[in-house]
C-alpha cells in the first residue's frame, strides 16, 4: 500500500487532501495534445469507446448475422456453426478491445496501455480472492435454489469437474479477460475517478446492453422490435447488477482485471442449461437464484470492504499504477 503522503507526491498534489479537480490528470499529464480523431479520443475517451466500439461491434455482428441467416454468402459461417458465444468473442476481440486500447493510448499514452495490460495480468492477490471468484457464485446460486425448492441431483463428479473446467478456461482466456479490460479496466475505471462506483455501473450498463443485443439475432427465433426492446431492458437491468458486482470485485482485489475476468467467466458458466449449477440442481428456481446470488455477493463485498469503494481509493489505485510503472519493467522489456 502506498502511504498517503507518498500518494499525494506521486499525484503531484500538496499534503492535506486529494484534489478532486485533478480527476486523474496525473495519469496522463505527459501525453501531448492531439488533433483530429486522436484529439477527440484524448478529450472524450469514454464517448469514443462507446460510439466507435459499439459501432464497430455492430458492423461485425451485422455481417455475421446476414451470413448466418442466409442473406449473403455464408460458406465460412456455415462451416464454423456460429454460436452467440462465438459472436461475443468476435465482437470483443475485433471491436471493443482494440478500441479500448486505442482510447487508452490516445488519452494516457503508452504508459496507460502498459498499465492496462499489467492489470490484465495481475495474478498476485490474496488466494482467498481466487477461491471467491471460482466458488462463491455457484455455491450461493445452488444454495438459494435448493432452499427455494429445487432439488440436488447425483452427478459424475470427475467428468463434470473436467468438463466445466475446460469450458470455464475457454471463456475466461478467450473472451472474459478482454471483455473486462474494456468494461472494468477502461470504461468503469475512468468514470470512477469522477463518479460513484455504482452510478458508473449503471452508466456502463447502457453500452453493455447494446453490445449484447445482437445476440438476439442468433437465438433461432423470430426477432421483433418489441422483442428487442424487452431484451434490451433485460440486458440493461442485468447489466446494472453484474457491472456493480464486477466493479466492487475490481476494487476489492486491488485492480486485478484478471480476477474480474475469471469471476465473469464463472458467472457465465453458472447460468444456462449446461452450466455448473444445472449439473447439480434440478428445478426452475435456479434461474431466479442467480441474480439474487449476484446481489448478495456484491453487497457483502461492498460492506466488508467499504473503504475500497470510494473515489479516493480509485485515485489511490491510480497512484499505485504510477509507482508500479517506475519500479517494475514494462511488458516489452520483460519479454526480452
């Protein structure tokens, strides 16, 4: 932990208080003023990420959707057998993540990009957080479901464990770490320097819902305007819940995007007919049990670690990034 006085020195502030007007300016004070598109991304990184990232994501999803539904040649798509999860992976990798890296570079320079990747690889945290990320949501969801009337069912533990672990590793490494670099690492972290953590979660739920909306075209059912409106509302409400959970988890784990990505992967594997809970619990309550489990986990972390949920703690984490940058070799140097 960086001492308070040293933190203020790193941030270039006088002793006594953390200047709210700085709003994270110490993170990009060495970045020269840019012009054109670069200048827009520098001055308005979140707006650029939202508009450009979601726009490019929609462009990719539209092409895949046209091929998937046979409106354009889809020989490659047919060979792949496109699944909504694959669409999500493509959107994250080909649209949102590069856009997030770009706006980070435009607004904070190379140091900002190094900080982002360092947070994506931050694995040295208390082992208890690894355990929490792996088991908290499945245990809470299954426990609530059983208490509410669902029943446990016998399973082949070795086979189930291997299957779920492989599926978890796939989504974690190929999708969720990059997805959380966008939402938790750039979108939420940037806005948290000025706004309340939970207000930021609600703001991030809008582009989060928009990005997931194209999945409705890959569900194999008729898509209507009313159906899209209902789907957006569901994604938005659920987005507020999960973005609050990921935001509190990011703060509690000391800014580890890696751990947030793992929690996101476990969340995805907890739900669904082929998920972890479905393998152990039979009944209809488990679908309702998951959002309740999300709320319980979020509230518990926020209360127990309430000191880490403040804007001042976000600035402290930013100060630690500056310190790490000056004391640890960057990723390029470390790879040589």
